C-alpha cells in the first residue's frame, strides 16, 4: 500500500508524516515532546482514545486540543508546550 | 460534651470565620456541620473580595471586612490573588456615573479610579470594542473560598474547638439536639445560610440560584476581575431571573465565569438555558471567550434575606441564639466582618461598625 | 444534512454500528455519532497500516451506504436537554433532537497509579493499541506489556504487527486462573479461535502469569520497568511500557440522562432490561457500557437495541445469543480481578490526579471525592475525574460521584450559541 505524506509544522519545524496518522502519532514520529503538567513534569499520551487529556497541544492556534483525536492535515500548525 | 461558650452551626465561609474569630477570642466552641467544610454556597462563590457602592450598610460591612482580609494576603491557604477589579462601562451614560461611585467608595475608604477607553483596552485588550471606559479598583483580590473556610475551621480546631460532623435536628432551650442524638449545650450561632429557616422559621431566607463556568487554563486572556457596571441591577433587582457579565482570572490561569440569578429554582441541576443566557452576555463583553473550553459547570444557592442585607445579631425572641447568615452574593467578602460584628456583640463589646442595619429583629417590622 | 431524525446512536463501535443498521433497516432515520475521526470504536479502530477487520469494514459500509443513516464522526455529546442532545464537532456546537436514543458509549481502560506511571512512554495496554493503530512509531521499540486480561494479548499482537519488539507480557492473574479462563473458552468458539491465533502470533514473546509491574523508571521518559514475579523482582529495560487492568464501562452520558446504573466491581454499568431498555423512557444502551462483555456481546446487543428503539420486535434467538455472549463477560470478571497488591502499588507521593498533579497522599485523608476535590483539586482538571476517579474507585476510595455537564471540555461558543441543527425535527417516531 503506497502511503502518501502530509506536510505540517510541529513546533516550528516543517515535517512530512504519513497521511492518515493522528497528530499525536506525528508528534511522536518527529520526536517532539508533548506537554508539561501543572508542576512542569513532562507528559505524553496515556490512553490513546481521548479521555486522559495528556496529549493536549495547540493546533492552528487553538489551545487544549487532544492530539490523539485529530488526524494530520496539510499545513497544520502544531505547537506543544513540552 | 456540654457547656460550650458558643455552638456554631454551619462550616461555610461565614461559620468558619466565626469559628476562627471566636476561638481567637478564647471561647470554647463546638462546630456542627453535616456536609463538607465550605461545600455549600461557599463552593459556588466566585471568591471575589469586592466593595460595591450601591447600599451604604452593605458598603460599610464590606469595607470593614476588606480591611480584615488583608491579613490573608500572604496566606497560601487563601490562594489570595490581587488581580484588581475593573468595572466596565458599556456606554457614555454609565461612564458619566462613575465619579459619584468613586466618591461613595472613597467615603468608605475604598480607592477607585475612572479610566477612559484607551486605558481600558490597554489594561484588557481582550474586551469587546465600543466600550466607554471603566472604574478600576486596583487593590481588590480574589480568594478560593473553600480553602479559606477549611483554614478557618482548622485554626479553630487547633485552638480547641470540637467539630461535629452532624446536622442540628432542632434548637432547644439551652442548646441543640443533633440528628445523631447528641445534645450540645451553650449559646448558639447559626451560620447555616440557606438552611437558616429550618431552625428559625421567623427569619425568611430565599434561595437565589447561580451558575458558574470554569474554563481550562488560558493564562493572560484577562488580568482583572471584570464586571459590567450594570451588575448591581442584577444583584439588587427583584427579577425572577437575570444575568450579568462577571469574569475572573484564577491564579491557575483558568477563567471563572458568572453570574446568574434565579429565584424559584428548585434543584441544583445545571440549566443549559441559563448557561446560554449567561454566556451570551459574557460574549458581548469578551468575545474571545467563545473559543475557550469550559471544563466544569456547577450551581449554588445564594441565601437572601428580606432586604438583601445579612442577618447579623441576636435572633428575635431568643436570648441565646445568634445569627450570621443570608449574605446573598457577598458572603465571602463580608464573612470576616460579619463574624466580628456578631461575636463582638456576643462578648458584650461594641462592634467596629453600627450593627443596626443587620439586626435580625428588623424582620418584625 | 438530514431534515428529520428518529433515533440517535451515540458511539460508532460494534454496538453502535449494529444498532444504527438495525434501526435503519426498520425504516427509521438514524444519526450515528462518534467522537473519533473515524467509525469503529476501539476494538475496530482503523489501523493506518492494516485497515480494519473485514467484519468491521462490512459493518461500517452497511451503515455508511444506508440512506437512512447519517454518520457524524469527530462529533461529541457534551450535554443533554429534554428530548435533545448538545453536540460539538471541530467547527460548531449544535442541538440534535431525538425520538429515541441508543447509548453505545463503550469502555475505557482501567489505569491504576504506580510509581513512575506519569513518565512519557507509559501508556495503557489498550492505550498502546490505540496509539499503534493511529500511527505511533513502534518499529524497533522495546515494548513491555502488563496488567490484566485478554486485552494484553491483543495489544501485544498489534504492537508486534507495527514492528515493535515485545519484550514480555506480564499478567497479574496467577497461572491457574488463566488456565481456568482458557479452559472455559470452549463455550465461545470464536473467542477460543481468537485466543489460539494470538498465542501463535505471540509465540516468541515471554508470557508470565502472577507478575506485576511495580514501578516505571526513567529520566525524561520510561527506560525500564520493575517487575515482581513468582521468582522475585527484576528490572526489564523497555522504550514503552503499556499497563492496563482491564476495561470499565463509560456511563457518564447515561448518568447525565438519569439512567439507573448498577455496580460493576468498583465501577458502574448502565442497567438495562432484556431488550436493552434503560430506566429512562426511549433510551436504550448496548455493548460495553452495559458491562464489559466483548465484541460479540456488543454486536448482538447493538442489534437488539436498534430494533427495540425502532419499535420492532426482537427475535428470541437474538436474546439467546446475547445471554450466551454475556456469560463470557462473567468469566472475564471472575478470572481477572485486580489483586490487592496491585492496588497498593501507589504510595503517598505517587500522582493520582494527573491533570492537577495531586499526590495520592493528599487525597487519602478525605472522606469523599467531593471533599477531596475542594481540598486538593483532585478531579478538577480536563479529564473531569475520569482517570483519577476510576482509579480511586478501584483503590477503594469510594465510588465516582454524579455527572454534571459538560461531558467533555466544550467550547464556550457551543454552550452559549449552539446552532439549531436542521436535524432537529423528530416527526415520525412513535414509541
């Protein structure tokens, strides 16, 4: 199966990832951190299905988006606070 | 156990303030509370320490209390945050009335300044365009009321107060009978807010339901507690239901959104219709709110007296029963002053402010 | 956009898909909602490398191609009002009125705290499976899987198919419990066949019973796990640690609707009658939300619920199939109960509320969850107490409290200015 790719920016870096993957998977793929907890601990996805809220990132300027619930789109701007 | 100097009924913010002050004055007290400390109306309060100039007696009590609140400014348990208050004028009319408000506040020692539209948007860029300006009370703060209540109870217990996790079944001649069967003897101070009429039917308390919304963390959207100048119309009005613009930046970076008022609501359920009304109003002043996420909605019941002023003083017809209750939306602000006004009277001292406007006996006339 | 809706089905996993198809087959106009970007739920989640099982694509195609069904993916229920739901997708918030409702809200994983569980790279077992299917990079990564139940094997298989090196599967249940469970599988031939396939696929992976992960270790991410087995303690190096203790029903929407719940261990499930009716008129529920029962349960219950919601008769054979499938659920519960020492892994310093960074020690002294919330902020965060609340319930700190709206964090625009959807007309449904 030929996989097409999608171009997006993650923390300012322009990256290419396979189409159809989640934003969470894309962040992991390009090796960026996810988020910091309220006391500054590094966190990453736990549940993979949208209930734990550990995967929250800013997508296209909107904060508090669950990365595991969104599929990558061309031109998406992803920012994490990790 | 019997023979207390005082039995305090209710461990909300008012009861906790009473317990704290009473024990600090050396009284041996019992505290009776069936629920969670600060879990009633206290948990639905915005925690805004605010002086409002609309009623002189209310302002006197608030100003007295605000002075006492300064002692909490550095107490971690209070989560005291001096964000300041900014009253927003929607039009020139409201803007024109600000100097008289400033004068009334100044007469009570509260410092406020009028700011023009330019300064308003410099301070709060997220506000909707077209506002005329506002009144800033820079020194005012917000607290987290359940934590303050808990602290007050902890202080009282550390000084020897006995805490009873129970409800008062009824008042008796020399004390209270608890639902669990125990009797406590001593003078009583009822600080049980909306439940007051269940023990003292002669003191009417209406319940005025309010809704709250809290958002996820979005630090920096607003800096001050923001209210519309028309807020007092909602608070002091007699409408069956009303909303007013009132938002607060929490120290966590979350935004706490109020305020709504409804008489005659019978349950604690969140009304999506009231939420809509309240948010519609908020969007008019702070359009950016639309894009933020709410993570919790909840309700609470403000206890309201016959005239909107709290009952502070001796219960009509009872020598040994006192009241500190029915604070409407100013329970947190005036909790500290209320405690002193009542307990000073119990101790036979003259309170720092004239207690007459809050005398429960006024209900008779 | 449809202009009328008789039945709303919440959740497009196996149960929801079956319900939607059954109701639509009766001529009802159905709206099928799911919060994930694609239909399939968890067990039929679309895998970026391997797609979905044939049975899943068939079920989805049957529904997607059905003129009576509108599928709204990426859409979440956030609140309820009399006769209508408040929904939100990426663009807008809107109301959707219903004549009848089928709740197929599924399950989530029971995630229990242990030292180091907040490290990046520590996930649930089902969590790892979900992440793998959505494209998480696993090739060449060492993965340790632990916890309890058949989900561990499914997760391990998925991870392996995505190129992970599964270094071990550690099942907390003892060998005899696992053998008894396996021995009982003959009653559900499909399950037996599935188990056999998985064992073959995972033949090279060490499988330990009576073994638990006691801690995750690492600096900026997990680098290894401490494991306590029958032979004693050891440290196993890994890049990802997936720990899950089974599933629990997602009942929040049912609770908000006022549906009666009944206990499921330390948790709750939606109480339903023989035709999947809840205690609320015109509200039905099916699948894992009614108790963890697995795929076959979900499919047949979804079908029953869809027929019943449509006012159609339910064939007794369906009910018999459901009862047989539910017996599997009982077997699961019996053999994979969480051990006491697993409940005791977290210490006072272990974070219990991940959203607000509250340690377990701060929460323990409080009599109930509400008091703990006001005093410590535990449960005040974005997950709304789902993770910490379910963990605390399993740890014996009392049941989760009631549910208030919003069901999930929701845009204020959705709450304040919902659009009236053109599917708000409910004419056509009679009970």
